[in-house]
C-alpha cells in the first residue's frame, strides 16, 4: 500500500480523516461515518512503514521518545493534512486530518452574520469552542481570512501544527508553528507582544499560562482568537475561570467580563437533505447583562440571557438546531442528540 494513494482516496471521496490502525484496513471518515478504504488488513509493520514514510526523522524520534507526534503534511495535489502519529499497545498508528485547501466564506459555513461584527472589533477575546472535529479550525480560518481581506492588520497565528496557509492580502500574516518555529505556546505568547500584532490567533488555550497570556493580550489592545474543547458559552467561561487557583478566580471574572467579546460554540451534524455535514452554532456576544453575570459568578443564567437577546444577534445552540430541523437540513433525532436541553427541544419540535 502507498500512503500517497490512500491520501488521494481520502481527497477523492471527500473524507475528513484517514485512520491507519494495525488489524484493520485503512479507514476513512466520510460524512461522519468510518468506512474501510480497501480490503487489505494492515499488519503492525505495514502501519509502521506507512506512518514513517511521511514522518521526518525529528518527529519520528519524538514518537519513539514521547509516544506521539503532530505535524502538517503537504500532499502533491496541493492539499494539506494534519498528522498525528502515535504508539498504542506497542504498535504504531496514525490519524491524518484533511485540511480543505480553499478558505470558505461565512455563507458557505453558515456562520451567523453577527460573527462578522466580531472580526471588526479592535480588541478583546473571541473564543471558538466545540468538540474535536467540529470545524473550529475552519471557522477561525474564515474569520481570519475576512480580516486579512478587508483590514490592514498584522495577524500573528500560533498553531500546532499550521493548518491553513494564509497569504498576505490587505493584511500582513505571520504564522508560527509549535515545534518548528517556536518551542511551545507559552514561549510564543511571551514573545508575540513584541511583534507588533493587531490580531493574534492562539491555536489552543491548553493551560493556565496560555489562557493567562491570551487574556493579557486581549486587555492590552489586541484582538485575540482562541479555541477550547468545550460546548456552550457558560461552560466555556467556567472552564477558563476553573483553570485558575481559587484565590485568583474573582479577579479573573472581572477581567473576563471586560475582555471577552464573544463565544462561538459549534457542532457538525450529518445532513438530511444531501450528502455532507452542516454546522450548528451558538453565539454569545458580550453586553452589559452577560458581563454582569460573569463578574457575579452567575454563569448558569447566561443561557437564558442568550435566548432573550436574539434581536441583537445572539442565538442558542438549541434554537439553531430547531431552525435546521424546520428547514429539513437535519433529522429530528440528530438534533436532539446534539441539543443542550433535549427535552425542551423535543417539546418545541
């Protein structure tokens, strides 16, 4: 088996991921489902050789020493893959995520119009959240591309690895890859404020040091985009606050109530009307009511505030799901599985 042929199959079949796992044929994730790409079961050695064929010596050493490595890989077709090679049960496996080679528009993704307004903010923290594989990277790439196309801003991205390549347009784009260009997120964030950025994209807010640096950058006059693996605006705010020691949490609430500009939560769902998947979004925009709830530690009331603020562009995930079902784009059962309050959504449907 040839890894390039497998990559080409993934591209041709519109799969989002390629899985190489000993004991099973190569598997593609197509519209959310796992499908064998051929009938040839991978031996331990075949899986190892396929993974090693696209892994540099330095990254392979990382697999041997630490058990896992992540990097970006450019396919001859012009497509890029985000690759994760790992050891499991003493054997080698790999997961390769196909990164679409064209940037999508707000309309193609289905992003609510109000999200475009967040891109125009001069400063603050904008968070894009959701489970793994929910399209966060694509949403962020679309937002950055809009800024790059329409505004003369210096955009600095810090990613692990770089997924979408952005060319200079009206803006100026600097992209730094963890491991290749800078040792880690903490070091990159420590240095970034000396690089005259207007907009900073932080691939993932993984730990307290990174979260703290992102909030500081947002407070000091920069527009900062970050991602978290949370679902829902209230849980996202809680997750950030909980990362801090108890004696610092009150101060962080006060900082967040001023610095957060918006939280976009998303999930990807299989479509009913045609092949493919569709994104469902929750959008929280900062206003005095939300700021008050964050500073008073009443994040449990954020959901109802979003619901009553639809006129200014906020939308709950369940309202968005309701609209998708009404438009015939998503099955009722799929929407209920993704809902934050399935019983309430069922009653409304």
